[in-house]
């Protein structure tokens, strides 16, 4: 998972960012030496704490959804925000694959997938699926309806997120 990203046509800036990373600079310091660097908000956690890693990943997902430059950004952002607002889903580690929002009971690198996936269609619909991206559990007009169905399909007795790996 990227901790930083960015775009520049200036090779010296890339070299400064790489040198700072190599030398063990903090993420904020890398941004200071290379202005093109964008902090993703992921894994800026001082020690391996699964609750803090989960919170950090949610922050990264929300930031990513807010910064998308696709026509379906608003729909995707709405489903991410609705999922984050639901305590049962917010307690799980979020991840995406092919823009489907999924959940795990463990952090990266070894995810333990649980529950259905949520998708946001370019047509303004929201899907819930028991598999990868097929909305076999339904298509809905609002993200809140989709999230409610996803929560109903979560297994019972889920504990706190654990470190994956």
C-alpha cells in the first residue's frame, strides 16, 4: 500500500524524495523536501496496533474517494462514507479490489475477508454482493440501503480486528 504518491516531471524532485525515504525521513519530512509528494494517510501508525491500522485505512479510503477524478466519484464516495458511518463495518478493516469495497477481520498483509462487498455503479446504483463484484444480494438506490443489507449479511460474533501476518 502506498504511503505517498504524486506526479512530477522534475527528476531531481523524485531523487530528493527517494533519498529522504532511503535515509529514513518521516513522511511529513519527505513532503517538505519534495513538494509533489502527496501523503495517502495510510499506515502512519507508530506501532502495529490493529485498531489504529484499521482507523488509518478508513481515513485513506475516505481521502481516496474524495480525491477521485472519475465520473462516478460521488457515488463511490457516498458508499464509502455510508459504510464508514455504520459501526459494524467501521470496526472491520476496509480494502478495495476493482473499486469494490470489502472488509476483513485482519489487517494487511494477510486479509481475512468477511461479509459482502459494496459497489457503486456509474448509473447511481449501489450493489451488494456475496462474491467479488457481482451484486447478487441486490442493487439499491441509496448507499444506506446497500450498507444495511451488507450489515445483515455479516456473520455474527465478529471480534476486534487482528494483525494479519
